[in-house]
C-alpha cells in the first residue's frame, strides 16, 4: 500500500480527460493476457492504490465499482504503469475467475469478419 503523499505524486502524473477520467487496461501479471478496459477517476485510483483491489468508475451507473464486488471475480493490483503521455494506465493484476461480465476469460473475444 502507498501513503497519501506517494499517491498524490502518482496522481500528478496522470492526464485525466475533460470528464476527470483516464482509461485503464487490465492485464494479467503472469502471462500478459489483456483482460479488459475500464475507466478510473481520482477516487477510484486512490482506492485502488490504497487497497490493491481494482476499483473503477462506472460511466453508466455514475459510481465507483470494485471489480468482483458482486461476482467474486476480483482483480488484485500487482503493478500500475502509465504511458508516455500519462493519459492511459496499464494495471497488471492477479485475476480471480473470468474478467468479463459475460463469463468469458477476457472482454476481447469478438472478432470482425
């Protein structure tokens, strides 16, 4: 867990969009499988860094949600990275159960044909 000063330093590196959000890609830490994409705001980032449990911002529900809070399919943060522009995060996580709400292992199972 990180202290408030360290978290604030991290927050200063993030380029949140006009809605106060930043996209985050969740990736398995052990095999680099891309699991899902979601959004974070400042509060969800703080909660994630404090608890090591991935917490996102739901744009449709307009509230925070901790991954697995209803399904039990949790994501434990192992490492958080940001891209060269600071406008996208990459969360390396330990995934418990499937990542997708459909029950699929990840959210990227549909192809264009």
